C-alpha cells in the first residue's frame, strides 16, 4: 500500500491485469497477490525499433529513489520496536 501511495503521488499510472507470460503476471497469479510493474514509457518492447521516453527515465529514477527512501523509513521504524 505504501508503494502504491508513492506511485499515485508521482506518476500517471494504470491499474490492470497483464496477459503476457511475464514473471510478474505468472507469479502474481500463482500467489493470488497484486504486483507492481515499473518501467519507462515507450513502445515496441524487445523489438528492433524499441524506444523509451528519456523524460520518463528521469521520472522513473525519482520514483525508485522515493520508494527506496520509504522502504528505509519502514525498516528503520521496525528496527526501533
């Protein structure tokens, strides 16, 4: 929930269920748990003309930093108990 809260604050996101054979879909379905998939905006994944938006890479970097900082806060709190 904490991760989704950070994501909602920082980026436009899309909720949905994947239909590929990607790990996040397979393991999420097997565990019956939601998964979060983060990546830059782009198109033509894994193809010769794959591309990503450079601004979205910077936005993703900031999101990763925020998630890591939040994780450190949570771990720090649990360590103090």
